[in-house]
C-alpha cells in the first residue's frame, strides 16, 4: 500500500507539471525545416507559465540559437535529434554563439534520451600559422621531414560562427542528463559562473582524428559541480577546469566531484587548464577510466592562478601519441607551471607571476603510456605537497607514432615536500633506443621515495633532504653541488656520485 501511494503521488506530481510539445507550436520534425522559431515559442511560453517541460518528440529538428528560460526543463525524447543549423545567421554574434544558451537563469534542465548534433565538419591542409603551444611537436616533424598537415574546421578563417552546443552563463541549479551530444563545432558544454551544476549520464563525442577545439565539458568559474556516469570521447580536451576571464571576471572553480566516467581525448582527458587566472580548488576525482588519450591527467597554470586541494583516485590511464598538432605526448601524468610569455614569447604588460600548484594527491592509479610523465614546477614557484601513492606506470614505444622523444619514464623538477610511495615504473615492449632513465629528479627539497621500483637509472640532481627507502633501481646516481642530506635506506642499486657532490652528502644504510 505504501509503495502504491508513493508511485501515485509521483505520477500526480509529473502530471501536474505543464508540458509544452514543440509540435503544438508548429515544429514539423523534418530536418530540412527551420524549427528554431517554433521551439523558441514553446520555451518562451513555458517560461511565462512559471516553468514546466518543453517536450521534443521523436523526429529531426534543425535549429539555430535557442534561449532557455528559468524554470524550463528541455526534454529531448529518444528518437529525436536536435541539429545545430549550418547557417551562421541563425546564431547570436560570437562569442555567445550556442545552440542552447542561458544567461542569469535558475532551475533549468536539459535532459532526455535523444541526440544533440552540432554537424561539425573538417578539412585538412598544410599548417599556415605558428602555434607556440605545439611548437616542439612541429620541430620534431620538420626534423623528420614529414609534412605539417593538420585538421581545421570547414571554412576556418572564413566562417566566423562556431557555436557551442551548450553555453550557460551565471546560472543556478542546473541539470544536464541522459542526452548524447555529438559533433560540436566548438566546446560542447561550457558553463561559466554556474552554481549547483549536475551533469549526469551524458555521452559526448567528436572526431578524435579531426575534431579540433571541440572540447567535451569546460566548467569555468563554477561552484558545487557534480559530473558523473558519463562517457566523453573528444578530439580536443575531454574535461577541462577553467578559471578565466572569457565571459567575465576570472572566478574560482570550487567544490567539484567527478565520478564513474570514461574519458578519451586526442589532447588531455582531464585538464586543470593553463587558462587559470584565479583558482581551481577542492576537487575530488574518483573511479575514472581514461582510454585512447594523448595525455591523461594534466595540471597546468600559465596565467598566475592556483590549483590546490585535489584528490585523484582509482583511475586507469591508457595514452598514446596522436598527430603532431594535438597537445600532449602520450604522457599519462603532466604538471607544468609557466608564465604565458615563456610559452609564446609575447611580452605582456602587468603579467602575473608564475602560478601555484599545491596539495595534490594521486593514488591508486595504473597507467600505460608512450611519453614521459613530466612533473615540473617553475623556478620561481615550486610544486608543493604533491603525493603519488600506489601508482603503477608502464611505458612503451609506439612504432606507428609520428616521432619518439622519450628518454625518462618520469621526471620531477622544481618541487618541495614531494612524496612517492609504493610506485612502480616499468618499461614495456617494444623498446625504444631513446630510453635512458626510469626516474629523473632535479631541484627538489624534502623528498620521500618509499617503496619505489625503477628500471634502469634513478638520477637525483641538486636534491636536498631526501630519503629513499625500500626502493630499487639499477643505478642510483647523485649529482649537483646542491645535493645534500640524502639517505638511502634498504635500497637496492649501484650508487654513483658526481665529483661535485660534497663528502658526506649521501648516507647509505641497510
């Protein structure tokens, strides 16, 4: 009796919510017809009524920019496809071009079991501009005598409108669930300054061969964000956290959970974006599978912001090298602090100092990759409080990759209070003649390596106050005049010290 009462009450509640069927407003469900004015009329009527559901039944609907309203739940039914128009005039002027757009709204939802299709297309031709962010890849291709062919959106530099599929500015209490978002011509889902945002059970896809600039989910300056149970397969970054001034003042990204997702990207699967002018903090990422990506976990700060208090746990990573024009190098883990001028060589007035990455914990991770996992701070801003716990890193050579430049499996530079506990690094076949070391550490203070198993060589250069315990390497090489207070405890491997290392700087005991 109690269950019957609950089900009846729920059904009554759903029935009480007004439903606005877009076909009642003239939408035909034929792809060749312009459905924009009809769907917008349904959305506006729903908003004026105080809220409800705008229902998109099975059929094919082509539309330009749709402006959402507070209280509106847009429901795209299974069997329904909402296509983004290929006519630029059907969208608001850039940069606010989007198929589904909302600004200063509350209590909105984009849901269903249907499909949202951006209809992106691409063309290939020789690269005709300098992208400093992939300049090293370009130089390797040129050295190998390979043509710099790359993908561009169709009509690049002629067409000025590349709409996002979803763009939400300063909205509160937002839910996006159940839908499939494919072939976006720009970022797929981009919320800015949104609060209490839920993205659950979505599928996002763009071409991993061609789909440049078609990111998956890009929260910018958002708070209280939950992303769960979703699959993202994109050409550009799959999940990116921004704290930038694209849509307004740079705001912090705070209080984020990411759970039970699978991600693939021709760039970075999970990226704490280089475009960070404020802060990204209090983020927990758990139970995530990363496959077929150019880079796995990326922590980057180029605009003076802060990344702090992040836990990434229970993650498997599989990376490989993609074409030369994508960011990434087949590297499972990447930390990088730079000033923007150090990347592109452009001087900027009032450029901020180097940013900060601190208090990041990576634990229970198994990673297979082809490139060096580089964990680098900045000479003026060292990484602080980074911890790798129960991490297994396997590195292999990909003979089909456009180039090979891996010398070390993992490098660490410019860091303090750094811990690696129960970390295994292993080379997998096929091997590469470029491989020289398993672990390279330089300019680090307060280092703990406990239970670290490294193939080939472990090098410690200019390292101060370090303990290497219960570990193993073919060779432990210590160099640099600033190396001191280094203790090797129950550690296997031949010890080599450079001539510049002070007497007594290294202590070894079983």
